[in-house]
């Protein structure tokens, strides 16, 4: 088997919130153009893991990180790292869709504008491209100047995906992106994700194990800050190697 | 068993409810009564001068014969002092609110908040006193003026009085912006300043505008400090470095010398009506912004 390009590598990653250790020596790889699902019960460190990857964790007081994280062979906690550039490269979608309090167009043009793109035609092109990639274009193309807050929950989440895509990221982190959505909207977001992996690398944290089995290529199971198991999704959901994984997947705890 | 019965518990409940209702209504009745009283007393002056000449008349000589009741110079005096105070207090107040809400944490934040609130507790006569003794001589010296009691002096002292309102209400509005907005903007690669400028401030804009309006409302209504430091000359100021007189200080200074029921007495009440309308409009606008639906 050909060794795929490893986009993200973590080595012995530990994270503490004060005295509480939220992640315990996590070592794993995320390969290019895959969807890595991360499942596990509440407080198992899944979201913390995502927040370390784009250094959103910097905002939380009293956190400590040790170990290494390499993204495209670059140490992200190293000196001389431009955190803003890192966050543009590693996009993030949150559990609750958070349109910024501005129009649909401006929501998407927000990132590119700050990257110095001023030309109207260019912005229009980026907005259209991003909305199409997020499967939202047909639903909103006639009302781009409406407030982003007037969209439905599922549309808002896809707006957030489009907003992230407009930054031309390389990796996209999804933090329980469908937890507040109905099944139809969830289906649309999942469809968008499967389409996105052709061009991007995705990490999907989800509380819904079925969702991981539907879209993830590989799945990792976190428990109490530890990585219990990581394997091909199909294999993990049919013959889990660890007893705890089996219990969680079959719904016996968590 | 479920039949309604009057017992002491019920009567107590009914009594408390009534008392609370009454307290609520009393404040509205009081405002109404004050306005009616003002109107009743003030309206008589319009038998002597018509309202347009009253507001646009340039001369205010209430005791000469025949008297001149034109309050334009007083309105412009109030306007000049308020404008000056707003120019100083609004940027300073809003930026200081941003600093307290977004930059400081923990003890520093608490200290600053207490300090700002303490500023609101200083009696206005003390502010005026400091203005006369400390600020006026400085202004006189720096600008080489015959007197340091000018519009500028009043503006500076009043801006200090408007600051607590502006800072604490703006700060509340900024703090109320959900943390999720900030995280979302930062996750898009925005810097801290870009996040504040493009996301946090627009979301808090309603509250910030309201804070500014309320601060300005306070400046217009302020009497004691402004009377002490602006020089009290009832003529139209042509620059910030001239003395002026405001609507409020005219009432305060002259009410004691008038005969009740005289034309002068009624004219002062008419000034009160003008003042009431101005502050009412300002507070009402502030309220609209405060309660406007979030975009």
C-alpha cells in the first residue's frame, strides 16, 4: 500500500486546562483528502483536539500544551508561526452555525476582503464559487444582500462552510457540525462534506457515531482524553479491536 | 375544593400585587404631572411673545422694560457646551469601554469598573469647583483669555460627568456580544483588532449608540457644574473660548430672583418646557436604539 501524504501529525500531544488533563499523549496522523471522524462520549477531548489544531485554544486561560503538532511538516506551536495565517489555512466549522451579523455576501467576502481582495468582480466570483461548493448557491443566489441570520439552521451551517471555503483553506475542522440540525439539513451538510474531501482534508468531530460511519474514511475513538483506537471506519464499526470501542459504538455506555 | 376562597393569604397576595402595580404607575403619573405643571406655568409667556420669537429671539433681557424673551443664545449655549462635551466624551468613553470589555481581565477590570462608577458618584458641585479652581486658570493661561470660564471649560468638565454613563452602558453592550462571534471571527483568521472592529462593535452598536445618547442627555440636563464654569454670559458664543450660558443655568440662576406669577417667572418655565422636550427626545431615541431588534 502506498503511504499517503500525512497532512497533520501529532506526536505525544498533551493538553491541560489548569490541573485537569484534557488530552493524554495523542499520536495520530490525518492523511490528505480523507475525512477523519473522531467519536467519543462528552468530555473525551474531541473538541479540545480540534481547538489545538488551529490554536483557538490560545484564547482559553490557563491551558498548557506539550508534544508536537506538524501540519505539512511545520511545527505549529513553534516560534515565528503566524497564528492568523494558520487559522486561515485550517478552517473550522462550529456546532452552532454562527453567521456574522452582516449580509450573506459580506459573511463570505469577510475573509477574502481582509486578505486584501477589494475588486468587486473578484469577490463576487469567490462568493459564488464558495456557495456552490457548500451546496447553498441555488437557495440564496437571489438574496445575497439579506442578513445571514435570516437563513434556516441548515442553511446557516452551509453558509459557515462557504465562508470557510472562501479563505481557500487546506484542512477543515468540523466540530459537531450537525448537532443542531434536522435530518434533512444534516444530509445536505454530509453531502457537502463528501464532495469537499476531493479538494480538502477534513476532520469531523461528532457525537453521532452513525454520522462517522456514513462519511468518515477512518475513525478515531477518544475516551477521557485518550486515543483508544484509530482504524478504517468500516473495520472499526464491524470488528472493533478494543472492548471499550465496541461498548461505545453499540451504545452500551456514553 | 378548587373554589376560590378569600383568606388572609389571598388578601396578602392581592395587597402586594396592588402595591407593586401602584409603584409602577406612580412614576408615570409623576412624569405626567411635572409636564402638565410646566406647561401650565410656561404657556402664559406666549401671550407676550409668540413661540417662534421666543425660540429664535437673540436677546434675553427678562427684567428690562420692555423685556426681551429670546432664548436662542441660551439654546446655542447649551448646544455648544454639549457638542464640545460629546466630542470629548464619546470617543474617550467608547474606547475606554472597549478596553475594559475586551482587553483587561480579572483585577484590573474590576478596578477600572469601580473607578468609572466612582466617577459617577462625584457631586456635580464638586466637579464645578474643580473646574473653577484647577481647569479655568489653565485655560485662561494657555489661550491667553480675559477669563477661563468658557464653553470649552464647561465641555471638558461635563465630558467627565458623561463618561460613566457612556462607559458602563457601552461596556455592558460589548460584553453581551456572544463569545461564539469572537471565536468564529478568529477561526476565520481575523486578528483581535479586526474581530473587535468588524464583528464585536457592529453587534453591540445599538447599545453603544444608546449609551452615547444617554450620556449626552445627562450633559444637557446638567446645571450646577456648567453654571459654575461656563461664565454665564447670555449671548451667542462664536467660539469655544467664549463664555456662554445654558438653558439649565438660566433657570437655576434666575428663579430665585423672580416674582412668582411675573412674566419672567413664566418665561423660565417655558425654558423648562424646551429643556424637557429636548431631553425627552434624546432619551426616547436612546431607548429606540437600546430596544431595537438585533439585526
